[in-house]
C-alpha cells in the first residue's frame, strides 16, 4: 500500500481551462473534496504566478466550484522550470503525488509520483471525466 500523504495539483489544464477563461473542469468540487479526505495536504503547484492564482482560486470558491478550504492550500514556490517535489516543504518525494497535464514539468526521476491528466482545453467537452478517472487511479494506487 502506498503511503502518499500530500497531493500537488496543477491549475491550468488540470483543474481549470486556463488563467484567462478559468472554466472549471467537470467534477472539480467532488475531486477536491476527495483529495481533502484522502490526503493530509493538498497543495497547488502551478506555473501561474501567485498574484494571479490566488484570485482564480477565490473565484472558484465564490462560484461554488471549489470548497472554501482550498483558499488555505499552499502555493508551491518554484523556479518555473520543473515541478520538483522537493520544493514541497516538510515532505519527502515518496510522500507526494502530483497531478499535472504537462509532462515537460515533471522531473524524470519523479515520474513514479506523477498522475497524468488529459489537458482540459477548448472546446471544453461536457463529457470530460478526467478528474473522476484520476480519482479512480489514485484510489487504486492507495489501496
């Protein structure tokens, strides 16, 4: 049984469309609720600058697409080259999972901790069930 206690979530293309349109992905709130129940820590690991990401997250909550606790989630600080899990404070690589649509951001030696999600992009299909699929992958991994 895996012992991951921290999940790092990408924003653009994963939870929402992008920083401009900000369309929430189908099943977003349910997926975030699952993450909060299953993991000790839920972090946001995004290429979007903090001063842009914070208002986006607030809008997600205001529009009831995300639970209010996400406003307290850590925004991981990094150099915007690769999403190295060692940037997550007070954690070990093997304690973390990362959900991201972009393989270019994943450190080669940390691919085992990556759960790839299909990019959420135009035309934003109503049939998109990627968050539900990722939840199932996580559940299988952690049992």
